[in-house]
C-alpha cells in the first residue's frame, strides 16, 4: 500500500513537470523577444544620432567647398590666401574621411536592424505556434551556449562563420549570435541569425 502511494506521487510529479516545461520555454522566448525589441530601439536611436552627425558633416563639407571657391578666386592676389586654401583643403579631406566613416556606420547599423527585425518576426511567429495546441517536442542536436560553425557557400570553403546558439526550437531551427565572420556584408558580428540544423556544424 505504501509503495502504491509512493508510485502515485512520483507519477503526479512527472505529469506536473511535463505540464510546466513548455510554459517555461514560452516564457524564455518572450524574454528573448523583449530583449531584442529593446536592442532594436537602441539601434534605432544610434542610427538617428549617426544620421544627424552625417548631415552636420555634409553641411561642413559644403561650407568648406564654398569657402575654397572664394579663396581660389583670390589666390593670384596674395600668397597668404594660398596657405589658407591649403589649410582649407586639409580640413576638407579630414571631413570627407569622417563623412565616409559615418556613412559606413549608418549602413552597418541598418543591416543589423533589418536582421534583428527578421529575428523578431520569427520569434513572434514561433510564440504564436507555441501558444497553439498540438505542438510536438523534438530532440535538438545543439543546445544553448554551444559553439557552431556555418559557411558562406555550399562548397565549405575558407569563408566560414562562427557563433553561439542562443535558442533552439522544436522544428530543429536555431537562433545563433555571430561571433566571428569572414563575410561581414552578409553576417555581421554580434548579429542574430536563424539556421536549420543541417546548415550548422559543431566547432572543433
């Protein structure tokens, strides 16, 4: 009789654990989604700041170009003006470098924003699937924190990327944060990307 009671308690505990596990996974996914939205908001603020700085830099370049044209007209009248033109040209070159750097930063952030937005949409879709009945559990090859590698072409050449698994789903897809990249124009460092299991390999 005592053994039957112990067996009944054990079965009740296993059923309770089975019911609670999917809820914990959904809660973790919602936390990830909230974190990604916060990161996206910060990235949007950074894009706005850099865009404003880029506009100011372009205005300075235009001002220097205007001043340079005026000085060029007077170059025949004074050697002093020639020195002023040289200093203006040096400033113009420095501002051009700064402007190009700002343009690249804005472009990189926009690529990362687009990637983050795609991940957010995928998470929202998976959360809706988790909330629907009939979801099945599948064994995952990788787990959170695992180091994985993928390639930029199907030939597995030297252009490989390395990342860390952030989350896995029942359909054997993984959310991976890129840590090393040989193709930054496709996979930015610290960017989040989703892969099917057959496109990933464990790090050696």
